[in-house]
C-alpha cells in the first residue's frame, strides 16, 4: 500500500486493489478510507438485509447486494460501499461494483462518518431512495427522489417510527430493527409545566 500513500487511486485501480485484510474501504478523493464497523453495525446490517430480501422475494428480478462498490457518477476518485444496494440490472457473479441501484441503505456513525457521499447519491441516475441508519443511537433518515432535481427527506428517532422504503415496500419500526442492540435511546426535553 506504500504506492497509494504517495498518489491518488482512480476508481479502476481501487476496484482491483486489496490490502490483504477483511477491512472494508471506500475511495474518498482517491484515497482508500477504512469504514467503521462493529457488533451493532453487523447486527443491524444483517436485520436490514433479511427484511429487504423478504420484500424482494416477490419483486424479481430486483436483487440486493451487500457491500458492493458504487462508483460516483461524476468523479473518477470516489467509490462508495453502502451496506445494501438494490438493483434491477443483471450482475455477473464476479462483479465488484454496481452501476445503477434504485435503493441504497447505509449504516453510519454520525460523529465520525464522512457524509460527502450524499451529493454523489443525489446525482446517481435511477436512484429512487436512500436510507441512512445510525449505529450509535436510534435514528434513521430516508431520502426519496421527487423528480430529477429534488429529493424529499424523512427523519425518525423513536422506536415507534416506521422506516418505509417505498421502492421495495418495506415498512418496519425502528424498535424492531434496533431490538436488543446496545444503542443510545433518544433524549427528549421535559415538556412538563412547572407549577
């Protein structure tokens, strides 16, 4: 990896590059960046993958892919790796990346993760929805395309809030997704009136 420390990689180079470990990387501005993971991340990703797979069982030929690379539509130096991407495109068994997902779901640690991929996701042709879920607390953001140039967003941070991914018909409460995971509960101000 000494070679990559002195110069930036292109997406094509990144797709061929391996560091010999199980670490997941994204390519940010030509530099491979290790992605944060942990027990909560793995459990939440597994739960989402199962529920998405169940929704897709009746929606063939749509298929979900875990940890597949997504190239930025307008930069040769950015390649993202969402936790789940759903596509209708045929994908070869040895493929390393997807070109046209219509749904992307990513898990994030708000305090530490770089969210520069938002601008890249917003520009992906064919992307209808993308969702971000926190791994340190109960929180979800869903972005839904209204038209070519605008998006609508919904935010939820209560166990009763329903995560709805309209592109695949998923409807699940955050309480179900985060059940039993060691995450911070949302904190609300005391709204009682002092006497």
